[in-house]
């Protein structure tokens, strides 16, 4: 009899833990829109259509897109870029030796385009020059914010979506105004901006 009671209590505890874990699991905001794009099908990494120009105050940064790793992210980045979404947006969080983050229309780290992209984690390593999507606690919460690695950050491997890599102009990324490490990289004063983002295939 006692054994039955003990087993019953154990089952109740396990069930309670499962319910609590489910309740604590992060979810997308109510009414949130998930990106429905099929994903970029052009996998030629040397194609002008898979080459992104990021113009900063110091000069041009060339980013090789990686549709082989993250086809949906690449497709969405191209859409936003061609809409002019990124032009004039700031780098609101920059930590020296770690990464530079931008792509938030609010400039606070809480904004986006309103469309969330399903995670496309891969075996790509987070080394200097890698470009990845920022996200909240939920895997599928990436929107428009991205970051460029200023150094290696292998602790991020497999946890964020890699969608590109800097192939030229990394010195201009290094020159982006840094924030206070004690304030999680928050910029004091006027932050540096994205002058323009464009796809090489669209250049006249």
C-alpha cells in the first residue's frame, strides 16, 4: 500500500514538473507572423545575387550570403534589403572584441519588421566576420536584427542562425562605435548607422 502511494506521489510530481516546464516555455507573441517564404534557391555562393553590400560611414563591407546554411533567412534579408528597410538604421549594441548588432528600426534592441523567421541552426562556427541573426529566448524569434562577429564566439555555435560572412571590408566593421561592456554594449551618445544595404546584383 505504501509503495503504491509513493509511486502515485512520484507520478504527480513528474506531471507537475512537466506542466510547469510547458508553462515556462517561451512562445511567440499572440498574433505574431511567421515567415512563409520557401527559402532562397540560388545556392551559388559567388553569385552577385548572394552578395550583400553594407555601406558604413568608413566604407563598404561585402558580405557573402549563405543560402546553403539558412535559405529562409537569406531570402528574408534580401526582401528587407530591397525594401530599403535597413537604410539609416543604427548599430545599437556593440561590444569590443565580440560583436556589432543592428537592424532594429526602433534603435533599442526591441524592434523589428514584425515577421519572425524559423530558426535555421547549422554546424557553422561563430568566428570573426560571421553574420548571424539576433533573437529572443525562443528559437524562432529572429526578425530583422542581426550581428557581425568582431571576434570568435564559439559558445554561440548551434544556438543562432548564421546567414552570411564578411568577405571584404572587415576593418570598417571594426571601426563601428563601441558601447559600454558594463551596459551590455549599449551605445552612449550618437550610434553609428547603416548608410545603405544593397544586393550586388541590383547595382547599376
